[in-house]
C-alpha cells in the first residue's frame, strides 16, 4: 500500500511538473506573441507618424514655394522687394 501511494504521488508530481512545464511554455509563447504584436503596433505607429511628418514637411515646403512665387525675393533674399521693381519706387 505504501508503494502504491509512492507510485501515485510520484505520478502526481510528474503530472504537475508536466502541467507546469506546459503552462510555462504556453505563457512564454503568449509573451512572445504579445511582444511581437506590440513591436508591430509600434512600427505601425512610427511609420504613420513618419508619413504625417513627411506630409507636414511637404505641405510646408509647398506653402513656402507658393509664397515665394507670389511675393518674390530680391537678390539679397529679402522677401517682397522684387515684386515692385526698384525703378518703380
């Protein structure tokens, strides 16, 4: 009877060890999947921010070029002085 209890307790320990190992493997896999998802989300956010930054820079550059085309610049780079020529002043 004592031997049977020892065998059953040993089998119980092995079962618990196997379940613990399986649980650790599942948790480790879930952790890896979570980290993968977080990295993917971070890359998506960074790429979206990069696109928005490039869009803002492009819009700002277009605005500056349009303003220069309308206002004009003189030889020294002063904005607005070449629209009305020096001879007309």
